[in-house]
C-alpha cells in the first residue's frame, strides 16, 4: 500500500471524525444504563476505513483516535481498555471482512463483541484476576445491538455517492 497525499489526508480526516464521534458519545448518557456499555460511534469510522481503505489505513486511524482520545481526555488509565478493545475489534473485523458469507452487519457485530472481550481482558490485566469474565455475557448481549447499529450506519455510508467519489 502506498501512502499518497490523498490517502494520508483522507486518513487524517477520518481520524478527526472518529475522535469527534468519541467526544459526542461521551456528552450523552449511554443508551443502556450498564457500566461499559456505549454505542461505539467511532467504530463506524473504523469499519468504513477497513472496507474502503484497507486494514493498514484503518489501523492508523484507530491508533490516532485512541491515543489522541486518551490524551485529550486526560485519562491515561482508560488507554489500556480503549487500546485492547479497539485492536481486538479491528483484528476480528479484518478477518471477518474476508468472508464472503458475512455482510457488513455481521462484521460489525463481530467487531463489537471483540471490542467488549478486549476490554474485559484489559480489566482482568488491571485487576489481576478473572472476576470481570462474569460481566462478559452482558457486554456480549449489548454488542449484538450496538454492532448491528454500527453496521447499519456504515452500510448507509457505503451507499453514499459522494463518499464513493472521495475514496477513488
């Protein structure tokens, strides 16, 4: 993959959009009043970038978003949770996107489930025990909804003629 000026600019704009969506999401209460549950609006950008630009560009966008998000929020302790969740989600989505049997919805739900699993792993590392595993089924159930919603919005983006021209 060649990093042209156009690709670098598009990745920077998508990283800024993902960062803005993260901030917007923090401003509103979560849709489900459970700890750790949120819509994952920034994952829409990651999913879009994965399909439109490929895994290396999606990884760059994801890393910029997670690192700048932790820096701007002044919450370095949340960095481990965000990073492990986001990397797990991208890895699973990249593998699932190769399957011709899954739509963007299935890939998105898989990414949401992997994100929650990565965050539970971060909690286990932080706490030094396996107690957070008890909460994983709740998070996985919520990820069915959040992943489907993220996939729906990403599918709408793929249909946009304007975005199709911008990517080319």
